[in-house]
């Protein structure tokens, strides 16, 4: 029993002195850090790009199986590789008829490849990483956020789920509508399969068709309802989820973000220009629009203006179009759809930034300003870099095709405009063709395969790579002007 001075009182603290053994230094073993070849941002981009390439390889192997192709044999490697790349990159260029060459099993493979490719490389990478329960790195979150328009890093996973739900919901509704429409003309089983396949192809802007006895969608040139359903699916897939979500959430246009305004204004502008030009150049051409009624001319011209930028469906034969139409549609294919969508091209966001910057420069304004907002100079330079590298890549593709197809061009099988159109369609992942794709040599098909892959991934990875490597300058050099013009 404690008494007197040894008795503890309220508020007293007991101080424990450490023992000698506890004060001895401890040696902690730390494993040696592995050396890495690439920076974290480069590793994130390479891992997701590699996953996309892996999907193409798997698709090639599946399409090479005997059960994927009609007849007793199997598809050759070039055909399988080209078709798999076209499906994954949602391009739509084909070297064989999808309806006649591929069995139902092969068409199922195409459908799956189109669906996964349409989700986009960044969204697909996010889903794969989530499924295998790997930790999402900061760089990967930055990439996905910049691609899909997320406001914060914490919203990346939620946004990824919303993108998938949106894609599934739109395609489910589109399938029901298209099935109801096709069931009036086909048996129920055939209507269901055609409805599902073309819904996935349209929403993901792929351009693949499996209608028998029809050159793409030529059999529906006098069916505005069918063209309207396909066009709506193309538009929803090409606008991107962030734009559609903001339109639904904010009813008043003055509350829309600058990104949404750019996408909508640019899209409407290209629709008007494309549709008007198609009517102007082709209304007197008996091989295209000249042979149909005025109402069908309007519906077909509008449909081609919508689908040309990214989807690649066609109701007319582009081998018979006039040169003015071809050049205009190459311009539309090169621009493509919205960033973060299923569309290809350099993206309409990039084109609008360059257009607004050019207008500001012509008006003598030192900064890019529009709608009471100023665009950061970093975004302007990124857009310019993306445009220049896209033009340079396309230049190399055209030169390569001119070399591989030189003998056929000399023999008069097709001309330079034909391979230029084909190169722009492949790089812009549009899928429109002047009908020469099956006749291109195997080296030329390899060139187009590379062009489709670069066209799908190049603008995206370049823009994100520039964003991730952005550095704040600690000093600036003295200015000096050079002569222009």
C-alpha cells in the first residue's frame, strides 16, 4: 500500500525510462528499387496502348480459325489482321465482304472487337485494371480524367462506370428500336442479329455491315427511318459521354462548358457544310444522288455528312463521286468526332481550337478568346503539335501507299486520288472507301493496318503525353520576331 510521498495523486504522470536494449539502433532492410526504363506517365500510356494491340492480336487469332470463315479453309493472316484492326479501331475498311466471308462465329468476333474498341483505349484500360484489382496509379487517373472529361481525380472511377453504363444503355435501346424496324422485313431471328450487330457498329462508329445483297447500306437509300436510326446512334457515339451528360444536366446553353460548345458548334458546322456540298456536287450525278428523288437526296446527303466524319456507312458508291466531293469528305474524315468519344480523326475539339486561334490572330488579338473565356496557350500549342504530327503521319502513309501500289497505279487499276482517299479514311478511322481496298497489295494492306492503329491511338496518346510532360518554365528567353508571309 502506497503511503505518504509514494501515493499517486490525480494529475500525476508516470514516466517510463526506456531500457538499454530498446535504445540500441535498429537496422531495417529495404529492398533495392528496381530500375525502370520508362517514366510513370510513359509506362501508363504504353501499358494501355499495349493492351489495345493485344486485343488486335487476339482478334487476329480468332478470325484465323477455320470456324470464323466460310468454306473449308481459313482466313489468311493479312485478311484476319486487317479485319481485326479495322474492327478494334472501329474503322470499317474491309478487304472481304463481312456478310459473305465470315461465318456467324466470325461475325460475333467482329461484334465483340467493335464493342471493346468503341469504349476507347483509356476507358477499356481502366475497366481491365479494375477487373484484375490492380491499383490505379496517379498517372493513369490523370490520363483517364483528361480523356473523358472528369473534373477531379476522385471521380475517375465513377466516370468510367458512367461511360460503360451509358454505352450499354444507348446500345440496348438502339437494338430494340432497330430490331422493331428490321422485324418488318426479316424473320425475327435474322432481324435480332442484324439489329444487334448494326447497333453496335453504328454506336461505336465502326461502319461494318452484314446485310446480304447490299453494298454497305445502299439498299436503304430510300428508307429515311432506317437512316435516321443509324444516324442517331452515330451521333450519340461520336459526341462523347461528357458532352451528352452536360447537355442533359444543364438545359441552358449559356451554362455549357467551352468544350461542349466547341463540340456542338463544330459538329453542326461540319454537318451543314458536308450536307450542302454533297447536294451541290452530286445532285447532278446520276451514279450517286442524281438517280433518287428530292426527298431522298436530302436524307442521303444529310446521312453522308453525319457518317463521313467517323462511322463510314454509305448509301452511295464513293467510287462514282466527283473529285470535289472526295476532297471535302477527306477533310471531314481527317477532323473526325469529339475527344473521348468512339470517333477517330484529330478530333473536332482540336480543329475548333485551331480555328478560334486563327480567327483571333486575324482580328489582331494576342490571345485566343471566345465566349468570354481565354484558352491556355499550352492547349493551343498542343493542338497545333497534334495537327502537325497528324499531317506528317498521313504524309508518310500516302507516300508508302504510292510506293506499294505504284505498279497498279501505272497499270490504271486506280489513281492517286484513290489511295489518298483510302489513306485519310484509314488514319481518320472513318471507313469510307472508293472500292479499292480488296485490290490493294499485301504490303499496302499492312500500311493501312498501321495507319488505322496510329489514327486511333496516335492523336490520343500524343495529346495526353504532351499534357503529362508539361513543365512550368522557370525562366524565359528574350523575344525576337521573324518574318511571316
